């Protein structure tokens, strides 16, 4: 039986001196965060969520590289990736055997005035996402209110970083839930498809798997990246480009992709049924479950 496990990093970045392995096992049932931690008071930090299936951690290197890229966008000190890597392994071992785990890595700017970052890794049994994977989700398109070139024009908005200020993303999900939908596809103020609050958007257009390009102020998705490798194996072309909102209604298939849920077909968009292919979705899911990098 899997449980929750927690690892606290004593040297999460190059700003803290490294003694020993740079982390320690902690009791997940005890309080550990100070009320002056800038992660808590300002949402000033970065994070990653990684899936573990049948004991195999998925796309670990890509997640660690993205953690480092997000930290750089927030001008945080560089994460010590080798410490995070071993801390992830320790957290998974501490959680015990489970069909699926969700592992969350959090790095904050730390306690106010100390100049020391805070970091932890928590592993826990993954929520059951089987219904979304096999039956699909109903999504709403919602305007994010930014143009698609926002990352270039306004880098201080941190679009494209996986930062801990997810209150807006959670508010968008509540907005969708209140209207009977399960999820959201954000669109830019100039009509481009962006991403979900916790997922990348993937479409099948003819014989091509398409995703919005990361030059449009969105997160580079590790699951979408792995889906592109599936496409190459399945004889489909791939393209990362600007996707017009109107393309969603006519695509052969739209999915929301993320590390723990893997891929969920969008079966209804803004109240209109979308086409989707159960066989292709099953093949993609099988690929994502069984390839680990
Ligand atoms: N876009 C956003 C905003 C996300 O929060 C996430 C994941 O949480 C993704 C995309 C998908 O990324 P990944 O597939 O690496 O989990």
C-alpha cells in the first residue's frame, strides 16, 4: 500500500551550501513551512508534477530541466539538479509500491530575508484519472486576456514558467465547473489556442499531431513532447505552430495532455460535441504509460 512521503531539501539550489546528500526524509504529517516563506506569502516559486507508473518515473530529466528553466525565468538561484534527482528517487521509495504516484517538486524563494531557498519533494498516490482518459472531458474555451506574443513583450508576466501562483488557473477551472464543464482551453486575446490551466493542448489535424508553439507564452509540455514521439512511431507528422481557435471545432481530435492524467480526449467544447478516436487515444495512452523518457 502506497502512502505519502516527503523529502525536504537542505541544498535545493547553488545558494545553499551542500552538506551530505542535500536532503533529508521528513514526516509528511508534521508542519515544515514557515509563515514567512515567500512561496506561501507571494506564490514566489516554481514547481513540477511528475507521474510514476508501475514504479517508473516518467520524463524525469525533462521535468528537472524545466524546473531549472522556470527558476531562471524567476531569477531564482540554479537548482542543484543532482540533489533533486536523488530526492525524487527517495520520495518514490518512501511512498512504496502503487500503480501510479504523483510526485510534486516545489522550489520557493524561501523565508523572507534569509536568501535561502526552500525545496521539497512530496510523493503520493495519484488521483484516479481513468474516467477522463477513457471517456473524455468537456472543456470551455476561456480568454486568458493576453496576446499570443506576451512572453516576448512582457516577460515579467512569467508566461511559460511553471510558477507556484496558480490561483488564476484554479479560478478558471472553478469557472468551468460552475458551468458544467470539466476543464478549460485558454485562448489568447488575438485568437490563438494556448493551453489548459494544467495541461497542454494537442490536436490531430489530418495526418499531423499539432500543438500550439511555445513561442506563444505557454509551458513546454513534457507529455505533449512524448506524444510527438508516439506520433513519429505511428506514422503521423508533428507540428508546433500557432493554432487558430476555429481549428478546434474541425480537428479530428483534441486532447488535453499532462503528466499525471496523461491524455484526456476533449469530447465536448463550449457545449458542442467533438469527434474523437477511441483507438488512437488508447494507443497514445498505452505509449505514454509504457515509455518513460
Ligand atoms: N500547461 C500548464 C499550464 C500546466 O500546468 C501543465 C502541467 O501541469 C502542462 C501544460 C502540461 O505539462 P506536462 O505534460 O509536463 O505535465
